[in-house]
């Protein structure tokens, strides 16, 4: 395949209504996250709420962790409008719009506990929207579109996080918190429009006839596959080196290297986010002409090597150019790896149980990010920063070995990925 063909294929993909919808739904999925996280915490802080109460706001995000528990409901029950996936998407989006408007009318100084409860409801609705959108994306995309589709979804998600996070802070300072949350509620209209212009995926599979059967059969369907245990291990370990490197990246830059808050904020939060978007899109473009197995192997290796940039920084000491380069390369490689990994998760789902299986797979993939923190701190304490980041490179390699062991599995056959190899 030549470059002209690749460009034409990319242009056709980007002009596809399916992929435009994926981009907009990614935005709808990412918008509520900061409204129950950093933006809400900033509102509480400015309202003079005590630090203990603000600390408890971290619990508001629990529905995102445990969403796999109620994901089977979205596989089992079909709402009487717009179809199996779009119906759930629309109901959640309308409910999110209403809850955000309700939150805007509160004052943390007077209703701190009540607002926390409302924010948890908001997180629950947002997590449920994520379940529906993930299932929709998995079912609507053709195998060769999964890479670029994952990239566009992540792009929309990160843009929304910038809007409700960084831009929300700026808006609140000039227009007030109430107006900010009203604007964010209005922006949920983007997701509602995307749902209305989207096409319901064709489902040729028989609907599960009970919730119990949905849960049991969804897990049984996966575990009966050849290589299921290796696949589960691969899910846990593919991003674990990335998780190790990033879990203490802020203390490393601030305390270990002596950079200022402004230095770290500009490079990690602005440059880093844009680098991740670029990496995701680049990964999606590459996957238009590369099979899933090769993409996972290449991007996984790049993720591992990128961690060595932090090792170099630890060795040379405080250096702005090295810091910016290390963070940029790491975020680009991470974005590429995430694109391929999400395409891999989609390829594993049985359409009868897409919501249940995808939610479970993504929860397993998050295990590493949740539990590496304490281990990372102990390692740094005993071996120092430079050796720690070298070991994050080593820790990344077992996933590539597991991937090599899985190279003959059905998810890597031509029917599950792009038909043209590089």
C-alpha cells in the first residue's frame, strides 16, 4: 500500500459519518469527568469548604471503577426508543444534562454534602453512558476502522476533559461557577446530536433472555476461548510499565528534579495532552495499514523504550529540554499504545454481550494503574529514580512476550483486523 492510498483511506475514514459520531461521542463521554473531579474540587475550594470534605470528593468517582457490575443490564434490556445502544446513550445524556443543571444551582458552602451525593449520581450516569458508548463503538466499527476509531474516541474524550477542566477553571474565574456548569450542560447537546445522527448497529444475535444468563454466558463465552487466561494476563500487563512510570511522575519532576509547579503544569498538562492526542491519531493512521498484532507489538515496544527518557532525565539532572522531550515522547508512545489496545479490546467482544465484556476488559486493564503506586514508592526509596525508570522498561517486556505467545489466536487473524499489512 503506498502513501497516496493510505492518505485516501484516512480521508475517507475521517469523512465517514460513523467516525464523526465516534469523535463526538468521545467528547460526550469525557465531558462529565472533570465536573465530578478536579473542577468540582476547585469549586469547593473557592467556596471555602474544609479540606476533609474536599478529600471525600474523591469517592465520587467510584462508579467509573465498578461500572462492569451493572453493564449486563445494558446487554439484557432494550429501551423502547432508538434501539439497543442509542436508546441507553440518549437517556443517559438527557439525564446528565439535567443533573449538571441541577448541580449548577447549588452552592458548596451551603450544600456540600448534598452536592457530593448529586455528583456521585452524575458519575453513575456518566459511567453508564460510557458503557453504552463503548458497546456502540465496538459494534458499529468495521475491523479495519477500530484503530482510527479508537484514536478519534480518545481525541474527543481528551478535548472534553480540557474543556470541562482547564477551560472550565478559566470560565469560572470570569463568569462564575454557576454559568460554567450551565455551559457544560449545554455542551452535552453535542452528544445528544451525535446520538440522533448515529446509526444503530445491526445486531443479528439472539437477545439474552434473563439478566442472570447475560452475566454467566458473557463470562463463560470468553473463558471458553483458547488462550483466555493468557489474554487476561496480557490485558493487565500491556500498560503496566506505563502505569509504573506515570504514577510517580509528578513527585519525580517536582521533588526529584526540582522543577516548578508552572514547569510541570505547562509540560505535562498542556504539551503532554496534545502529545497524547497526536500519538493516538498517529497510531490510528498507522493501523490503517498494519495488522493489530504488529501494531500492539510495535507500540508496546515504543511505550517501553519511552520510559527510558525519564531515566536519562534522572541521570542528567534538571534540564528543561530533556524534560520536555521525555514527556512528549512518552505521551506520544502511550497514545499509540492506547489506540492499539482499545482496538484489541473491541476485537475480543461477542456482540451479544458487548457492554458486559468490554466493561470487564477495561476494568482488568485498569488493575495495574490502581495498584502500582505503593510498589513504585518502595522501589524509588530503595533504588533511586534512574534505576526505577530502567525497571519500568524491564517490567514492560513480559507483556510483549505474552503477546508473542498469543500471535496465533483468532483475534489476530485477517477477519479481525485490516486486510493489508505493512
